DNA sequence: CTGTTAGCGCGTTCAC
DNA sequence: GTGAACGCGCTAACAG
C-alpha cells in the first residue's frame, strides 16, 4: 500500500497541493471553508505529513533540542519536565534525545541541527570540555547545564553559555560539615577518573587542608570502573570492600546519593547503625534521599532553579534579549538523619 | 553561512554527487582510493549529511523505534539498555522516543513511521487498549511490552504482539502471601482509575475471596489523582492519611515499589516499625527495593527476560521467522525484610 | 567503478 | 484566495 501524501489529499479535495499545505500550517491566506474541508479529509484519511520532507523545506520551525547524556541520572527527569513546560509556554517544539555514554554530544547536536531546524540546544549531563573549535560549529545558541561540572577551570569565553554548580566548593562544604561533627576518619567514595569525581574529591581535600588536617589516602575509595560509576550497586560493593578491610571509619562521604544509598546498605549489612556507628553523606539531593531510612544528609542541587534558568537563558539568547553567559548556582547542605556527631 | 551539502563535497573532490553518496553509505561499488579521499574531505569540512533528506529517499534503513511512555518508571531504563544491545547486535538503528502522558502513542508511532523508515516498533509502558482499527494503520510489526497490563481481557487477535505479566495473578500472589502470614487488615494503596491499578486491585480482592474473607472497603486507599500516581510522594501522602485515620492496619500492600517506599516513610514517621508493627509490600521489583531499609518485599517483574523476549520477537516478526503472538511472563514473589508475621 | 537523472513529500515562491 | 512549478538534500536507478 502506497503511502498517502499531500497530493492525494489535494486530489480528493479538488484543490491544489499548496492549499493543503496552507491548511496544514495554519497559513492565514486561506478560505476558512476550504480549510475546514481539507482538515476533515485529512482526518478521515488518517493522513500524516511526512516530517522529513517538512524539515527539508521549512524555514520557520520553532524547535529546541535537549540532549541528555546519562539516562540513569535521577535528577534529569525533573529537569526535563521543567524544560518542557517552559518551552511549550514559549510555543517552541521540543526534541528530546538521549546520547549514549560513548557518543559525542556535539556530533549528535550537529546532526540534529541539520535534520531538524533547531533554534537552540540544551546539553544535559554532558561535559563542557569540548574544543572551542568544535563548539563553534554549532550555528544556533546552546547551553550546557552541567550539573556536576564546575566551570572555573574552563577557559571558554563568554560566548558560550553554561550553568553549573561549584562542585569543589559544595563538596568542601559537606566535608567540612562532617569534620565539624568531629569526624576525622571520613571515607570518600568517588570515581577514579572523570571530572565530576575529580572536583568533588578536590573539595574533600580542600576541607581537610583548611583545617590543617591530613587526608588519609587509604580512605579514598574508588568505585569499580567496569560498571556504572554512580550506581547503588557500585556504592555498595565499594563500601563493602572498605568495611571488610577493617580500616577505621566513622563517616562515609559518597559523591552521589545513589552511591551513598549503596553505601548505607553495605553499612547496615555489616551490622552497623547509621549514624550511631557510621555517618553517611551523599551529594545530589535526589528525591529518594528524603524517603530513605535513614533520611540522607546531602548536598542538594537546586535542580528546578537550574532547569528554569537554563531554558530561560537559552530562549533569551535565541531572542537576542540576552548575551551568552556562565552562571554558577549555589547548592544547599541538607542535614538529615544519616549523619551525626562522632 | 550556507549549509554545506553533498554537492559541495562532490565539487571539492572533483567527483560526482552519487560517488559521495556511495562513500557515505558504505556502498561496495566504489574505488577505495576515491572513497578514502572523499571521507577525508568530509572530515575536514565537517560535513554532516542531512538526515531528513536521507529519510526521504532511503528505502533500506534498518531502524526500529522504541516509544516510551512514562519516563519516570525506573524499570524502563534497564529494559531500554537491553533492547539497545540486542538491536545493535542485529545491526538495526534505534530511535528512542518519549511519549508524553497525554499523547497518543499510536499517533506518535504513525508519525515516526512516516518520518523515518521504521521496520518495527516497541511500545513501552503504554496501554494495549487501542482500537484494532487504529492499530492496523501501523504498517510495520510492533509489539506492546506492557509491563503492568494483563492481556487476558483483551480481545485483540493474535495478529498483534504483546508481552505482559499477569497483574491480577501476581497481585493475588502477594496478597495471599500477606494473608498467609496472618494479616487480615491489609491496606491496599492503588490508583482509582487506570487499568494497572484496576487489575492489581482485582488480584487483591481475588486473594481475599479465595479464602472466603471479606475485603474491608475502607482499607482500599486511592492515591491522589492530581499528581503522579506512582510516585513516592503519593504513597507517602496516601499512607499518612490512612495512618492518621486510626483505621486498624497490620500490613500495607502498595501496587508499586515507589508507592511502597513512600508508604514506608509514612509508617516510620508515625513511629511504627517495619515489619514488627506494620508490614509493607510493593510491586515491580525495582533495584531500590534491595537497597532500601528495610529491604522491600515485592513482586519482581522479570524485566530483563521481558526486554529480551520483546526485542527478539519483534526482530523475528520483522524477519518473518515468527508470527505475532501474545506472551505472558510469570513474575516472582520476592520476600525480603519489610514483611513479617502478624 | 563513476556521473547523470529522476524523484522522495513537502513548503514556497510566483503567477493567476 | 488559489494552483503550478520549482527545489530542499539526498538516494537509487540508470547509463556510461
């Protein structure tokens, strides 16, 4: 069965091809009567315009793309929801696209930019460390909403937008909080390579340094490389190994809430209490932290604010109401039940 | 700046347009030397073929689409991962597409079918209750992997594929387990309307009926309609209300693990112990259930098997090695720490 | 092996 | 207001 096209509709309505096109696109120059009739026939026939063909010709598509790297990150779904709302309000269409871990998000963006008629791009969860040369290939405004990557090391000019949290600072904040409680044997659960783990580790070290305290290197535990670095399972396994090693530990700081929850499981399984025997702190502020037992002490990233600012800034830049800029959001130390005095 | 096209590449290489196309598509009939040169120029120029134009002409695209309804469902990400692996192994491209709650997944599929050259479609999380007439519009094989919707009530012919778990049966299983522990005051946390909640409630009733026990209607608690029906927050609020009502309860069965975790938080906040004072059981078998404290008793859906079978069946149907069929997978009652004798 | 040509389905000029 | 013709960028069929 042949695909039904705009031509068939035109024939069936006894009108020209372009009239159908006008009906389809809410073009003003069309007789309401003929327009209504065309839409009826379209309804009956179940005709669906071919998007590929449309994208090929269309000049005015208001469309922005969100490229998400890391579908497993629980923070993203709420961010996406907010971005969706905000774009709809501005009458933009949204293309949501997942980027595989090994894919280059810029390449995907470049491809999408050609395929659809993008007006702007949001990068969620990728790394803002692409060569400027490559970034410059993007012809529409874009913004990196890189929860987890501090920009202070970046040398990008202000010509590119970026919204982030100062990981090093926030990480130091929660470490200092643990130190303030009297903890000294604070195990750090982090990833070995990778900018996020790196920055958060730096914050950890900074907090110790600021108090003139030495960091015990063998309390820095790296998650397993061969599986998702930020999964509960990885946190569990890493902390299990730690506890079995009989190293003395009074607190555990995992650089993500999921790792921290895995850590909790390992601690509980070892027959220890949280926080009486061992305090556990996370980082991210995922919803589960409020529901877990005990409730998780963590650094809460202002996800909603970040999402809102991200999309608004992008829309403003698109509309040339605003210049690209780089913004750092403060995060919040949320003390709950999983941490206590040493 | 004008978009760079295949024509420009051809000119720059001093070859014909179709030769470039051949290089692009790994066509065998091409001189390796010219081919290499073309690819080099493409690399230099940063040329990216326009997908819309390709889709318009291409006839042989091996592409299958996965339409996901309900991004928040924690079970989906692992299913998607498996489906990705399996499709790649068969050298199919994958289009992942999220469907909004209010969108009609069939409409989206229809549109996508025109836009890309789909060979098959997987529906994840939608409802298999579309009129046959509409389903028949889909011209490529598709399969509903409807975790959560029992098919026994469906009157669809075998011409459509569907993979599911028998919700009623499994729900009865876990209810019977609680009854077997001696519980009689078992609160049910479910959604008021909606086929999933409906079927699971039927299972709950069935289990009581089988023992000749009456169901106490006021122990059936409906989640709030105005927010995500299967969120922790909704479970928390619903159970909080329940507990404040002073109705006697010895066990709570929530029809999803997330609801159950919210329920646990409410129970704990009320100063009760799990399972000593109140047992809590969930449904789904999400990973968090193993990490939560206490570990959650639940019905574990065989997500991996379902995902594998789903994609394999689809590929088989596409290749005409197999007829469309409807399969029911058994789920497993996993008893963990959150439930105990009455 | 390679270049030329004819559309894919639609939006966008133009005339009318 | 409307229709015919053109071409978006590319692939496929055909010649060479």
